[in-house]
C-alpha cells in the first residue's frame, strides 16, 4: 500500500474510532495511531520524536508497548491468530534489524498526517519474533486471549508491563525504503 501524508489512510474511509493498533503482517511491522485532531506537535513527534518500545506477555496475549514525546507508555495487544489469514506470515527466526512503520491518522478526517519508519534492534527483533512464532504455534482460544488482555490491562499499567518486559529498545534512525514511503512529513 502506498501511504501518502495528506491523503486518506484508506481510500473511502473518512472517519475512524480513536485507537492504536500494532500489526505484524506479510507487509511487516506497523503501529497505527488514530487520534482525533492531532496537533502539529503530535505530527513532529511521530516524524522526529524519540520512540521507545518494549514487549510483554501475559498467557496467550502479547503486548507491544511504546512511548513517544506525546504519548505515555501505552500498550497494543497483539495476537498472530487475529491477523486476517491472507496476511499472516511467520516472522524470521534470525536476529536482524526490523523496520517498524508508524502512521498517525486524524480519526476525524481519515487523513494520514504523519508517518515514519524506524528500526528495532536485532536483539529486540529476535526476541519479539520468537514470541510471535511461539504464539502462532499454540492453539487459539479467543475467550482465553480476551481474558488475558483484560486481566493484564486491569491489573498492570503499561509502565509496569515495561518493567516486566521481555525486551526493550529505542527506535533507531529512519530506515525508509520501498515505494510505500512517499511524502514523509
């Protein structure tokens, strides 16, 4: 998909609920932030800010944790089993630098207002990919997953998840590549 700042994030969709979602698909790693009326400071933070990442596991649920200048530590639950089957892929078993694409969308207009790509360290990537592969190998029970997410989110603040994280990393410099990164703000 070719994402261009100033255009609709998804053609034909002009309104989104406010939410944040981490995805790992056949297109790679993506952190999607849908925020009503993001400010110029939010956009700059996405484009230029110091991002940090971590991950935590609670039962069958993985939590991709993130913080940036305009965001406190927050969590995005993830299950490989919830990725549409046609987009599912197992991550590499190699410790390598992974590219994470971050998109900030104005939830009131559907417009992509900022984006960036940053690298995740080889150590972090290797541990995260191993956790996703283990998750994929397990049988999936949606009720068990939902319960694990609710239990973790009700009993732990994201900062507590970070303290118990399996790995943490800083977002590396821009690793822009490919035709999907046209018009980075």
